[in-house]
C-alpha cells in the first residue's frame, strides 16, 4: 500500500519530504478512514488548495492538519447519512450557558420566552411581528453564532498596485453612526453598464438536449481551436492522429478518459474531430513531455508521431488558443448587447476603465437559520463604502440549506427570495440613490430558479429599479465603464481541480495551481470546458451553447469557489502571441457554516497593473 500511495502522489505531481514517516502516516489514514491511495491523494489535493500551499511537496509538518481535514470530511459524511443526527459543538453549549439575556430574565429550571426562541425553528422566529425584529428578520433577543463572531471586516489578503494612492480599504469604525458615515463619504458616480445577453431566456424549455447536440458542441469547439491555431501561423494544418505515420504530425482534439473514473497518465485518449478523423479516439502517450496540465474536455493541439496507429506519442502539447490582437467588442455579438442606460442619464464625469465594486458569493445566510445576517452586514458595509457596483452571485435561496432540504419553512422559495433578498437590495439602492447598481448572477443551487446550466436571469420584476437591480444569465458577461467582466457561479475551479492531472518540470519553478486552474478557463475560451460535466451539474447543450463561450480575455473574471479565496493577475498567452492580462477573483463564500465567510472589495483604475483589491472577512 505504501508503494501505491507513493505512486499516486507522484502522479499528482507531489514530492514527499520525509518519505518513510509520511508514507507510514498515510497508510494509517487509509486504514482508519477506509480510503484507497487514490482517494487519499485526492483529499490531499483539496487540503493543499485550501491551505494555499506554494510548493508541491508533502511535508510532515502538514500531516496533523491533513488528519483534521480527513476527520471533518468523515464527520460530514456521517451527518449526511444520518439526517436527524445533530453534532453538538462548543457553540451549542455557549448559546445555552452564556446567554446574557437568559441570565437577566430567567432563573434555572424556569422556561422563558427567550429559551423558546433558542429552540424554535427559523421560520417561527421570522414570522414574529412584535416590533423587536432586526432588519435581518431576527428577534433582537436571539443570540446566534454569527452575531457573536470576532474580527469583523478583517482584511484577509490585499493587493495594492497603485503606489501613489493611499490604500482606501480599511476596517470601518462600528462606533460611528451609519448615517454620519454616509454623509461623510463622497457620493459615488454612476457607471455605464452594457450586458451581453447570449444565454437562455426566462421561461425557456430545457432537458431536451440530445446526443447529437452534445456531439455538435464538442465538434464546434475542436474546429474553433483548430482554426485559431492554424491562423496563428505557428502550427501547420492538422491531420488524422489515428493513422500510422513515422513522420511528425500536428493534430487537434479533445482530451478524454478511456474508461469511467479519474483520469491518469495511462488512460489519456485524444478524440479527434469528425472532419479529420471521423471523431475516433487514439491513446495519447505523454511520457516525453516535461510538463503538462490536462483534464477531460480540454481541447489541445499535439505535435508528435504515431508509428503503430494505436498510440500518439506527444512531443509538444498546446493547451491554449493564441489571443488575437482584436479580441474586443467585435468578438461579442452586437445583437446580444443590452444597454441598461438607454433611458437613464450617465454621469459624464465618471472616468472610463475605472470602476469600484464589491463582489460576494452565496450562501448569504448561515446554516443554522434563514435570517440572512451576512447579507445584512454586507449591505451595511456597502452603504459605508459606496461602490459603483455591488455584484452578488448565488445561491440566494440555497437548496443545500438544511431548512430548505427538510422542508421546515412555511413560505415558498419565491417568497423567501423576494422578501428576504430583493427587499433588502431595494432598500439599499433607495438609500444610496440613483448611482448605485446591483448585479445578480443566479446559481444552479438556487431553489427558486431553474435547475439548468447555462441559466436564464432571475425574475426580479422591479419596474421602478430595473436600471439599478439587474440580473445576468449564468454565466454572464457585462461591461461597466468599458471594463469587461465575465462571471460564472458554478464551481468550475473545484471541479477541474478534481479531474486535472499535471506534471511539473523537474528543474522548473513551483507553479501556482490556483492561477493554473483559472487560466484553463481563459485558454479554453469557455466558462465550462470540463466534459463530461461534474456530477450535479445540469449541463444542457440544447440551450444557447454560445452562452458558455468566452470570446475574449476579460479585464476581470469572477469565479466563486469552495477553494480558498484569491485575487490573482493572470497572464494569457506569451509575448510572441500578444500576451494579455486578466484579474481572476474568487471571493469565497459570504457565509460558511454558522459563521461568516469572505467577500472582495476591488478598485480597478485602468488596468491589471493598477488595482486596489482586498479579501475581507464578513
């Protein structure tokens, strides 16, 4: 078993620091938690990404933390299997024993109204109308774990590449009255907004895709990559990779696995286009490559030879389309553009290519209730900071929330969305004035929306605020002050991470895996290049296949994920192929368990080298 564990780590690109001791511990983990060596290494990759470790080395010092990670996963599996089982923590004890309100108004052994609130379901608390309710719908006397959190609005990570200005992202002073803060801050300037609507329309029919639709989408992707690679002048005309040939050839195809299960370097196949090879597959040998990073569904160019006709031996792998010099507005269908400001005056003093924004991704409420306290705190922070754009990505009404899954709510999902989400956003824009804008991106986890990907926009229906509260499709592209932004709420980074195999050059520098994962989206020019799709993703190829296409390198790419938050500047292409830069943002989740998560505040000042960004804990 130790040899198998060692082999799996090597396949995933990891070296072992103290090999004997680490392998001994890993073998114990496999036995205690019933894991195969492949499963153990997959768990290590998740732990490695969440800890944002830089070197691809398994260190003995990380083994204790890795053990806690495995214990947490095992605990979650048990809770899922036993739906009625509650795992008590120190927070449960603190809520019962250290509740100041209970100590003031009750004696031991005597039930009070406050005790009843602690034990009542979330929907009972939200239905109270006695006037002692906060804007979040939470009774004022109810103490939740979220309300007892510490380090509020602490900066977790920051980038400031504008040295001549002072870093404006600071922790707000909660002692100052909110209205006083708003009066002291200069009002924000209204930004222009153009939405590129290429996704499905609300009310569309789905679940009608056929095998033919899927094959057509794959074929179109391969042909598009082929045309781009040939047009770059760096590669010759592609040929059929399945034909035996002693000379070197160039072929373009899609990476796939020869069987069900996780991809490995022995199971890699290349599926050619119908045009060149009739859609047939050939085994792909990557042993001669010093470095690569591939996953199922990735379209690549291969230089190599196939002496037997059964195996293509690769000498070079091209995993990205060279960016073209004019990949701007002309790459976006002008018929699909929707100018939001047709009937609204735009502040002409607002500078182009400069934009301030706050970005947050759901869930927007903690797992122990439906009070949406993190959302209330975020909106209060946004009122103080006054960004030009507030970008919120779902889920808003999370289908994975325990109250939603168990059906313990006494309202419809649409009522929860309109009363607890939209009403708060409406109050926010009315308070901030006509310059404030809110963009919403739905999620496939939204219980109140269509379970399909790509997704149509949310049904907002606020005629008076239609230019201020706008919903995009999922995925979506928009321009604000000529800053191009792409966003997708499906956790594609985590899904690619679970399927990707890679090899780093022995003498090369340690690679930043988070940047590499985000770069796959840009190099493949697709918001969802993974195929087959991950379990739980309702990918429908009959619905506007162009909605998944990312025709340009955006200035900002928003990809919320369960992987650790980040803000990174990506380089797309190389100097000889017109290198471009893009800011990739994973804001994390606004709510995590019973506590707060993170969001991102970003000031874009004309380019990727002039940004002021911070990841802030709620």
